[in-house]
C-alpha cells in the first residue's frame, strides 16, 4: 500500500467517524446536514466584509424550481464536469410548493463520485 493509499484510508475512516455527510462541491467544506450546506452556499454567495461573494456558491444555494437552470450551471462549474440533469438525484419537496430537493447533490458520496477534480487526483 502506497503512502497516498494509506493516507486516503485514514482520511476515509476519519470522515466516517465525523458523521459529516454533506460537502460543498465548490470548496469541499463538510457539513452535518444539507441545511448547513445550503446556509454556507448562501453566505459565501452574499459575501461581506470586503468580499464580493462568489456567484458559484450563490447559485448552489438556490432551491426553487424556477432557479434550477442557474443551479445546474453553477453545480457543473463546481464539480468541473458537465453532468446531465437526469444524472442528478433530484426530488420534488412535497411539503413546499415550488421547491425541489437538491440535498442529495451535496452528499459526500455523490460529489466524490462526480467531481472531475477528484477523478483527476485519483487517476494520477
């Protein structure tokens, strides 16, 4: 087992123990739930204190169906891969009219499986 493989195995065990199941595909920050991840995206998108904000983060924080085209464009930039809409794990949110649940798009497993930067690192 190479050093890199050993390090990845240790990091994977550590990640499992943290219980952090969601990740921002833009900056790879981890979160315990999708609400915290969305909050992070909106906050980073707004900026503040001399920071103009990040349009990609802002787009990732959009959750209405009418904003889906912008969300999809930003998601594709964040993961570095032109993922097809049909490949995203989207669900309608029955409790909220006009909202779509994108939370599975931020699961650690889904982002790692679909992030081009991650793919590139794993193959080099």
